[in-house]
């Protein structure tokens, strides 16, 4: 039997699922990143608003007495009084060297100072009266968020820089918590979307799978045509498949008709030639008769091959093996009564041959008849499906004298006979070989465990 055609590409289901899953995951990833950046920006702006209020409070409450800058009292926040509490403020003035000279600071800073903006004091001067915000290392090397503004204070000759800072760890922690939460939520959503896509694709393509199953049933003979109801997109395909099946069956029927006509046209003239030659004596008549018989055998042989080839092209032909074997066994037991008591059969129910009943009758009948002819009384026939393949093996064994290994190929040749005294034309096993090959099967001769010849035939199997 011909090997199945290898797949020409990846699964349609896999392609649709991967495409939809990739698109969904990309959209979810972009959404997750966007939401995380938006939350981080919103949290930072809210944090900056708190620092801006602190800077404005420092600016509004600061005064100058006798040329000395005096911060607002009491302290703006109780956290300002605890050392390294995480909330700090400082009032300073440019030192002329690009740095700041502290005029007053919160107790929480102790002996440390807040750093000026990375862009330098020029950025403060350019945004005079407005707060700018930046990140800076704190007294304990933690990340601080700093708000700073430069302003003029009445009574003080130099610009004054007001700075407020807070540890930004709580904000960063909230951002991380949000990112983790959104990642888990979007991950669950992504898994749900992929599962929904798989279900959607499987359900959406179910009519296509059903059409494939129906076509397999047509090919194996369980159905004659595609009969299901399909969506509008698949209905034309189903109709075309039915038309193709019908067309193929018409071709097969025409081939059978032509073969039958040819057989009738050739058989009649050959019969006339043989009859005339047998009625006339002489050397010429013998030559004509001998050649006419050879021609008749050749015609039988080639017509048999043509009929088998035509039948193997048809769809839906299948024959159950067990009833055929039982019918042949009963017939041969009557023919060889007195020599064969009973033919031992072993064939499971439901084993189906992909082909016509006439062909398997001719294949198995020739082999079983040959076994009965040469046996000493025992013939065994076994048929079993081949695991992992749509094939089955039929074995016919006898307890006769067997056949030497160097003569097993000879008996498969057309007209070959090892015993000229035995009845027959010598075409039995050659006919079997031709029919088996027409079905892409195989035949092998070997030694039987009963002591005689073992004939093993492999043929295509249909699903039961």
C-alpha cells in the first residue's frame, strides 16, 4: 500500500492560535507597560505636589531679621525633628562657587546637606519662584525626591534657595506593587485569551474537521458521498468533492465496461481458432492450437490485471475478510473431502479488505486451493491486522512437503510449474502475485511451522 503523503505545512489550528496569541500578548504587554508608566508618573506628580506645598510653606514663613534668615517656627512637620526621618528641608544661598551655603536646615538632616539640582543653580535661577524636582541621594544613601525653588526674600541681599525632600521609597514600593498586580492580572487575562482563542478556533474549524472525517469515510467505504450540512464557505467544497467522487466512479465503471467488451471481443475469436485447430490434424494445427492457448492465457492474465487496476481506483470498495475465508473453507473441504478434514481459520470479526469481494476471493482462493492440493491433511489460515498501519496480513500454511528456497520465486512466474504431472495451468500463484501488486500489497513464500509451505500476503485494510 502506498505510504501516506507527508504533511505539506504546519497545522492551520496552530497557525491561527499562534497568530492570535502573539497579537493578544503584544497588546497586553503594551497595555501593561503603559499602565505602569502612567501610574509611576501619577504617583511621582502627587509626590511632587506635596514637596511643592512644603517649599511654598518655607518660602511664605521665612523672614529676615538683622540680616539673618529665620525659618518658620514651629517646625513644619514633627518628622523634621527626628534625625534621618526621611523628611528634610533646607534653606540656602549660592556660595559663588556653584554650590550652596546652608542658612537653615531641619533637625532631621543633622550635619548633612541637600544637594543642588543636577542641572546646576542656573536652572533654579531660570525658573525663579517655581519649584523644580529631581532625585538625589539622601543622608543614608536612600533615594530622595527633592523640590527646590529660588526666590528673593525682603531684607536679604542674595537669592535664597528653598528645598524640601522626602524618601521616595514608599512611592517606589507602591509602583512595584502596582506593576506586580497588573502583571499578574494581565498574565491571567492573557492565559484566558489564549484559551478562548483555542476554543474559538477549534469550534470554528469543527465543520472542516467533520468534512475531513466524512471524506475519510468515503475513501474507506463507510459512506458513498459527503452528506453533512456545512457552512456557506464549505458547502461549495463539499459539492465539488461529491462531484469528484461521482466522476471517479463513472471512470471506473467505464473502464470495467471496456475491459468486459475487450474480453468478449477476444475470447470468441480465440475459441473459434482453438476449435478449428483441434478438429484439423497436422503440424500446423498443433502450432496454431498451442499459440492460441498461449494467447488465451495472456489475454486472461492482462484482462485480470486491468480489472484489478480499475477496481483499485474506485472509492468505497471494502469487503469483510472472515465471511470470504469461511465460504472458501467450506467449498474446499467439500472438494478435498477425504483428504482435508477441516481448514483451521483464525480471523477477527470486522477485519475489512479495501477492495472488491471478487478480488480477495481470487487471491485467497488460489492460495488455499494450492495448500489443500499439496498438504497431507492440515491447512491453517490466519488473518490479522498490522499494528500501526492500514494493512492486514493473511497467512496460509500447510503440512505438505514444502518448497525449497531456490524454487519459491519460480512458482510466482506466469505459467511456471514444478510438477508437470499435477493438474493445472501453472497460473495460480502468478495470478495472486499480480492481483496483490495491483493493490500495492506484497506476497512472500517461506517455510511453515506445520512443515509445508507458508504463503504470507499483505493487503490494504479498511477501518471497521
